[in-house]
C-alpha cells in the first residue's frame, strides 16, 4: 500500500525529539529537556493537552496565542473537511476565489473604518505588508517602533523588533528608530524629523504584557497625522477577541491607518493572516493593472486558510467569546490581585481580557530577597522560568515567561476559558507561590540548576 499517515504515525510514535535533534532545530529538544517541559503530546481538545502517559494538562500558553478558540474546534474542523470534500479549484492564481473574497468582507465588517484586506500566511508577513504599504504611501523610509516591541522575525519585521538579541548579526536592516512605549514627547521628536512613514505599535505588548497608557494611541495618531505619517496597530497577538474586544485598539478612541491580524484567525489549524488598511493607502500601492502583483505571495488566497478564517470569525460571534474573554479576564485578574496581597514576590497584575501578566520582583523580607536578588542578577526572567517549570511539573499547567528584561509570567487562556479552569490555574499558582515563599530548599536548588544551565530565556512571543 502507498502512503498512509496513520500507519506512519503509529510506526514512528515517540521519535519526535530524536528526529528534531537530527533534522530540525536541535536546540529545541535540548531546551525543553533542560527545563523539564519535554513531553510527547498525543491529543488535544479545547484548553487541554494530553501526553503519552494519559495525563491532562491545562494549556495557557495556547501556542503563543494561536489557540484563541482552543484546540481542535469542531466548527473550524468541519469547515476544513468541507473544503477538502468539495475538491475546490484552489490557487489557480488567475482567479478571484470566493472564500478569500468572503474573508475580506468578514474582516472589513468588523473594522468599519478600514476598507481593504491583504491576505497572507503569518503575523510577520502581515507586518511586512504593513511596513511596505506605509513606506510606499508616504514615500518615506523610516519606521518607528517601541521599546520591547515584538512584530516578527523576517528582515522587515526584525527592523522594528525591540529585542537586541534577535537583531544581533542580522543587519543592516531597514531604517527604523526605537522610542519608549507610551511616550508621546519622544514620538513628537522622532516624527518631526520628516522621514518617518509610520509608527508600528502593539496596543498590548506581548513582551512584558504592557498595556498602552489610556489615550496614548489616539494621541500618537494625532502626532503622526500632523507629520504626514501613519499609525500601524499590530493586532497579531492582542486582536481577534483576546482583550475582550475584537481588536485591542478599540479600547482607545483611535482609528489606526493599518492593522495586522493573524494567530486566532487561523482557528488553530491553517496559517492565515491579514493586513487591513484604507482605500487610499491600498489604492496607492495597487494603483494600476501593471502593479497587480507588486506585493503578493503564492499561498495568500488558499481555500483552507480562508475557510479557517471565516469559521474562526463566526465562532467568536456565535459563542459570545468577546464577552467571555472580558468577564473571565476580570475574574482571573481579581483572583490574582487577592494572591498578590498574600505573596510578597508579586509586584503587579496587569493586562486586558485574557492577556494577563504577573510581574515578580524582590520581596520585602531580607531572607527572601537574599534568594531572589542573586537569581535575578544572573539572568532576568529566571525566577519566572522557575514558576513556569513548577506549574508545569507539579500542577500540569503550561504557561510562559513573557520577557527577558523583567520577571513576567504571561497567561493566554483560550477565549472560551471557564471559571473551573481559572480555579485549576489559581490553585496551582498559589501552591507554587506558597512553596517559593516558604523558601523550601528544593525549589531554590532547582532554580540554581536552571541558572547554571543558563537556559532560562523568554519565548519568542
Ligand atoms: N506581531 C505580534 C504582536 C506577535 O505577537 C507575533 C508573534 N508572536 C508576530 C507579530 C509574528 O507573528 P508570526 O509568529 O505568526 O510570524
């Protein structure tokens, strides 16, 4: 018999890590092993993952935010089965496929002040398009970005990345300048130089989970427009319902000129992303028939991607996920604030909707400070990595460190998360905090082990 995926998976089960070590990025297996996060995942449903031992885990990493709808959502799965069964004529390229058109219509219906959609395959590609559109429309080269920004890792997106470690050795990149997040005076100064095409900004930064100060985005738009430059809001992580609104810029009275969308739009199945903008900007780029392909990519209008996007948008509406993200987010933050009063290491609880950050810092007690400070001096984020590891190994909750410049634990529960799962997380979290606060020797020894292996680095999202 010819190729059979089920047979292949059965006959090679358990070889994933070995194959990665040999053929893909070998550092991945090493890192996961060192921090004790290496499992063979065999099944997933909604917010849960199961390993090959049959143990169930709560997934609040959500694939760096891809699983806003949870995993293996039946409505998205059905739509994808329907595409396969229909044997559609996909990617003819000399065509105007219906499903891509419908996805454009569905996206524009959700952002009334924007008119046009460019479809692509990943967040970083959506950012590339946004940067190119802004540069072409304004005829200017420079893009401004915020400290600790993350917009992806392809060369254009990397130019506006706030993390130096990502950039080192890959230059020279596009002309770009960093300004502090939330600082209007710095924006005014930079924009006044006259060579600025746009500011690109995450309304809630993924790194460190920093929320834009109230009024910042509206004021930034004012400054940019006065200087003939554009505002790009990167909604790749915070968009599609994560903050309790469809897009995170909606918390501010602002109409960005361009937005980028990805992650949850995929329904957790097929890579799909979008750059949305106004007619005048889009029309300047695609200004004639000869420029029809001036910015494009082969897979951009494929039917599986468009079907996943359409199904994902419909699930957000049909299941009332915006309201749930807002309500459960408030519930989670309130529970965490109660914890903060009990545990000295918790310095701040912040975020919007179901994008939540817990910042840790040096406690008041001399005894505990004596343990925290050397750890934090070795490497920022190490304390958080210890919390991530303990939550995972002792309580089967998957989370992530959110920064390498401060100690922040990031929580990205699926948008349909329940009070019961918040209870699961909180009991695990409080147990870990209690164990650390009690200063029990094994947990700090574990942290020292991590430090010596020097592996506590934040994830890329
Ligand atoms: N922008 C933001 C705000 C992101 O969080 C990410 C991914 N974490 C990206 C862009 C890049 O998206 P992708 O990984 O799909 O290229």
